[in-house]
C-alpha cells in the first residue's frame, strides 16, 4: 500500500519560513494537497494540486512537489499558523492516503 | 454555499454497528464528478480515510477496513450514510464527512462527530 511520511514536528520563529515535507514513492508523479487543522477544528484545505491555493488562503502558503517529496512552505509565519498539517495524495490502488501529520510550533 | 453535517450516535458498545449520516447542501450527488468521503481521527492522532462514494455509485474503501464498511447515498435527501460493523474501543474518534474533487482533494468538511466506543 502507498504511504506518505511527514516529520512529527517543525518549529519556526515568527516571521520566518517554515517548510513541512511529505515523502512518498514517486509522489511527484501524483497530485499532493495539504490541510491545516487547528485544535478542536475540522481540517481546512490550504494547498491543492501541488501548488494551488483555495480562495481565502493567504499567499504566504505555497507548495511544491517533485521526485519523492512534496513541501508546504509558509513564508512570514504567524502565530495563527500554529496547527497540525497533513499532506494527502490519491493513489490508484490505495485511493486516499494521508500523511501522519506535522505539528507546527511557532516559537 | 456548501455545508456538510455529520449525525449519529456518540456512544456505541463494542461489537455494535455504527451508522453515521452526512447531510449536505449546496451540491448534488447525482452531478457528474461529485464524490463524498468519510475520514476519522482518533483522539490526538492522524487523519485516516475510510470510504468514498461517487455520483455514479462507484465506491472505494480503506483496504484495512473494507470488510467492516458500507457506504450508501440518498440523492433525494442529500445524504450519505456510512456503516461500520463490529465496533471496538480503538474505533473511538471524530468522524468527518467531506466533499472530494474526484480522485483528488477534499475541499469541504463537516464539523465532525465524536464517537466513543465503550461498554
């Protein structure tokens, strides 16, 4: 079955850039998306089809996907960005696959 | 505006069958390209996809849970129903329904329903 791997935690100082990675076999050949989940809330889509931002998502959120790694980048990180982030992809045999999640701490 | 809301029991006993309903508005499940899915999240743990149903009645299930899951739709009521048999305490968690852009991402999510499995 297909698997996606994320680091359990990432720390960043306010105003700096946070990079959260998601690794999977030939992930660059699939579309990756990212969800933000604040405590007690439902997930919110922040990046889809590798690089696209849904309406209402700040421009400081961006994404890339190449080779075996997709990356969510948050530029000028703010305290409000502190949350759990999940990557997700579609695989033809496993269907929907989520990464294990990354807790972003803004120190 | 698309909204989704999960409903069902919040407490079930081990070995019982769980039935959850997702009631949605702002979209129709008989429109080509529409899919609805269920995702769960144990307390403090990661998201886990469970099941999908498409406008044309095709469906997919998590390989690890396939034997326990059923998903159906009622287009006249704008509802999707998930059943999970033989519930166990490890199945405790928040269950979400979500709208999927077919074979891609989930763009709208319900508020979730916390289901506890305990005797």
